[in-house]
C-alpha cells in the first residue's frame, strides 16, 4: 500500500494555516509564559539558590520549562485540532478522503510535533538570551521533544474524541497534566523533596520526560535514563495503538 | 459490467438505538443518473454516509465499482465525490483553500490540483469570491463551494445530497446543465432531492426510500406510465397518498 504523502502534507499545510490565524494563542502566549518562568524562577529566585554541579539554577530550570511547554503545546494542538474539526464537522473531509487511519493520525500528530518543536525552539531562544542554553546531546534532545509531543498528541486526540463540550477538553490538562508537570521536577531535584514524597516523583511519568530532556541539555540526571526512554517509547506505542483502534472503529468520529 | 454502486442489505442503527436504515439494497449501473427520493428521516443521508465513510454500517455490504467500501475503504473512496447536505467545512477557510485541500487529501499533485481548482472555481462562478472566508459567503455561494469540492478529484461516482436546497433558480439551472454534461461524459451520479421536478428532469433511474427501506425502484419511465406520474407514485410509496387525498378533499 502506497502512502498518500500529498494527503498527509495537506493535513499539515491546512493546520499550519489555521494556526496562522491564531498566532497569539499558538505562538506568543507560550513564549510569554516561558519568559516569565525563566525570569522569575530562574533569574530572580534562582539568583539566591546554590548551583547544581557546574550549572546555575536557571540552567537547571530551563529544560523543565521547555518540557512543560512542549506538553502543553502538544496537548492543546491535538485537542483543538480534532475537537474543532468534529464540532464544525469538517472532520468529514478527512473521513471521505482516501487516507488510511494511520495516515489520518500521522497527519494530525505531525503538526503536533511541529508546533511543539517550534515552541521549544522559541523558548530556547529566550533561554539563550539569558545565557542559559546548553546542548549535551542533540539527538537525545530531539528524541524527548518528539516522543513526548507524540504522547501528549495522542492523549489530546483521545480527549478530543471523547469530549462533548469545550469544558471537557480542559479536564485532563487542569487536573492531571499541569499538577504532574509542577511536581515532576521542573523547579527542584528529587533530593530536595522529603524522603516520604520521593516515591511520588518516581511514579510520575512527567518526571522521566523532564529528567530526560534535562540530561539531553545539561547532562544532569536523577533517574534511570534507559528506563525513562524505554517507558516513553512504550507509552507512545500504547497510546498510538489506542488512537489507531479508536479511528478504526470510528469512536467519536463517525456516527 | 461491474455496477458503480452495489448495496446489499444495509442496516444502520445509531448508538441511541434509532434505526436509521432498516434494510436497503440497490444497484446503480455505471453511467446511470440515479434519483434517491424519500421523506425527511427516511434514511437517504444515512445511506450516503455509510457509502462515503462518514457512518459505519451496522451490517450489510457496500461495493463501489466492485471495491468493498468498508474492508477496502481507501481504494473505494478514491472513486467517490460527495456534496453533503450540511456545510461540513472550516468556516474561516477561504473558498479556494477548501477546494484545494480536498484535492490534496485525494493525493492530487500540485500542478494538476491547481488546474482543476481553477477550472472549478471558474465553472461555479466563484472567481470574485475565491479568497473570501466561507462564512462570509451567501447560502448559494456556499453551496457552489461544496459542489466544487465534491468534484475536485474528478470522481467516477458523484453523490449529491440535496445539492439545490436553498439555491436560486439560476444556479439550479446551471447545475442541472453541468450535471447532465458530466453524466454524458461517463460520471455516475447519485442525487437526492425533495424537488420531484429535478429528479424527473435529470434522473434515468429512481428509487424511493421510506422508513429505512427501498419501497420502489425502477427506470424513470415506469413512474410516468402510471396516472399521476412521479408525485402520485412517491406519495403512494411513502404511505402519504391517503393523507394527501384527505387534505385535498378538505
């Protein structure tokens, strides 16, 4: 079976055009929020906190801020893309086209990854202006950005297929993703937590994502790196399979 | 010759339990201009949704030029163009993009797509409106965009679900001429409409659906040899004849 590359590219092209209609929401807002995080937590507060090995607090915090924004950009992109298409019924344009379910999903996930990469690059530029950007391993960095975007893209698609109202789109973000990001080691090491709370960090998937990205940028790690990477690939594969199955049965897509 | 469309014992039950299509079987030969008539809620649009992949059939088979529309959906969809009853588009996108994107989804190369989009934009007199957002267009112009989008991939089977609902006489006449032209050139057309005049004028074969079942199906001539023509046949087939006579008597 040949791949419908033109169809895939059209999905990406179309969504990019949609994003260009909302540049403040899609591009400017995450950058401003990242700038504030970097300034307050990294620069103002960080000035009073001791260094982590060879790195300043700002350099320690930056990968966490990048990861928080990747997670948020990926999830919001996937939910808004699919939910709005369902809401407007323009998803039917995709359903009647000769695109396989894998192609439909790949088209949606590609734009999720593109938006996440653009967000990461934007925040890195801000970090660079503060002299806080390091790159320990670029392939590793790409791995984390891509796989974490895919994971939250898949989660976003599942939520968008399930949601019946705009309100429901935010439930996972507000009650799970944001709190888990905050306690996943963005601003602190696991060592800083009381011993009885450390198990919570190791049980938090966001910890592995933040820790992995931090290692790719400054070479600092607090967890088993290979386990984190294997867990991430497995989670992406499981969620991808679930989304493929939902597309195949038409859950939330077809009447 | 392989039929353009072959539906066998199609049944569609929605999750709510509503039976939208009870048992529909029909065959449309290649080159036919097929009229699909029925009252609101009879199952016309649901049947079309099952053919095109918008709905999952509960049971039964659908073959498009011999290709199974469920098992081999990707190949089947290459052969079909759909103009749905509802405007299922991004209202903020412009007319040209809406048509162009659909060509892209069908895998048309850029140059071929541009030629085709330009031709359709011109054919449907959309040139002055091509760069306007869909939501800014009038109802008739919106319908033209939807029709152009349905034809961008030059489908072998064109499905039009009430394409002239709410459009002015000029567009209706122009569309009729264009559809006849396409049909003469070999495109098979499935048309649903509430305008009996439209069906009479365009179609070669007519099927009437009521309560999710085909209640009449045959060549157009069959309907006209009966007293009262298509209108009476339609009312009789859909069980409305008695009501109609009663209202007329009052």
